[in-house]
C-alpha cells in the first residue's frame, strides 16, 4: 500500500509539472510575465499584488491577477476595487492552487490584453511548495506579524521559491520581532545564495527593489 501511495503522489506531481510547463509556454507565447505569490493568510499577498500592479500600470504595462482562495471572492473584489483586473479561482477543499486550476483561470482571460499576470496562491506555507504553476517567478511572502521563526519552520517553501519577501517591516518593533533574525535564518538556509527583501506594502518601503528584482 505504501508503494502505491508513493506512485500516485509521483504521478500527481508529474502531471502538475506537465501542465505547469504548458502554462509557461502559453504565457511566453503571448508575451506575458507571470508572478506567483505564496504565503500565509495575513502576510500581505493581496496588498503586494495591488501595489505591484499599480507600479506596473504606471509604466504603461497592462496587468491582471488570478486570486486564489479556498472559497469566497474577497481578494478578487479588493483587487478590482483598486482598478486591477482579476479573476477568482476557488480550490474548494484543496489547500493550494495547482497548474490545472491556473490553466482554467487562464482560459477565462483574454491574454492579448495583458503584459503581466499576478497569481495569488491560497494562504498556506506548506502545500503550494510542491506545485509550480508555470510562472516566471515563485515569490514567498511572510510578515513580521507571524513571528521570527517562520523560516526555521517552513524550509520547503523557501527552497522552492525564487524570491522571498519579508513584509510589514514598518511594524516590526510594535510586534516585538527583530527582522535581522528572520533575514539571518534565510541566509543560513540558502547558504547566502539568495536574498530576502524587506518591505512594507502599506508604506511602500522597499517596493522599488522588489519591482527591480522581478524585472517589472
């Protein structure tokens, strides 16, 4: 029985990767850069998407977002209220987006209209790690409000991402968290080969550097 389970898991991941590669090729064919944002509920993913999209639009680029959630359309509504085109993607009982769900969302979008697509994953620091979606960059977002042990507790999500962001730097003192501890843990985990970027989506501190890193 154990061998069967391993085989089934392998097949699921293999099929997800196949569809993710197809998504990537479709986006490249249409000249679209895709950015996936992963992170816990409350880390500030939606706020970052809105701020990044605003900067993209000011550069004359056209942006859209896929708002992933288990249920509801709260994030999609926030995005649309900010002026960002967005489609909703509910996973039902699943704790993460997968490449097939993103493919279905892309089918609802007129890809000729956009240059950048932001994909906001479900609020979770575990499950999304193993399921690439076909984006150019996988970004993991944590915040100072989550404590200083997030990197130590969730190795996989950081090792499977291209960019790491520490959000809500402006209230680190208020919540009693030393950002240097988190940044140090990340440097130790990645052997200093990757950089975690500190920012505040609220005050826009550090946003210029993130825009540059993502090539937006």
